[in-house]
C-alpha cells in the first residue's frame, strides 16, 4: 500500500469534484475543523494547528475553483442565449501596420 500525502490530496480532490459526494465531504471537513477531536491535537503549539490550516486552505481553494467554474459556465450560457436571440459576434483579424 502506497501511503503518501499526494495520494490523500488526489483522493480528496477527486471526491470533492464528484457531485454525489461533494457536500458530504465539505460538511465533513467543516465538522473536523470545528470539532475538538483532531488528528493532531490543537494544544501542540505549531503542529496542532498545521492540519487545520492545511485542510482549510485545501477546502477554500477547491470550493473557490468550483464556484469559478460555475460562474464561467453560467456566463457561457448567457452568451449563448444572447447569440441565439439575434446578437451577432464579429470576428476581427488584426494586422500590424509596421
């Protein structure tokens, strides 16, 4: 069994991107962050907060990527709807004058 931080990270990302398990993983991560029971106890000065900081950073980055993708798809849908309603897109080929 190959156990590494990269394999855990890949599992987390792949599971988070699966719509079936997305909200369960987000809820579980938030519950872990706010729970008094940790993998590394918080009373250890630096290491205790390290696992919480890593999970929080990973959660925020993944959720922000999901939101950005959702906003982009919504914008693309609006652009497609605008093109269907009669607005035309003009493509221009720029040429240098030098």
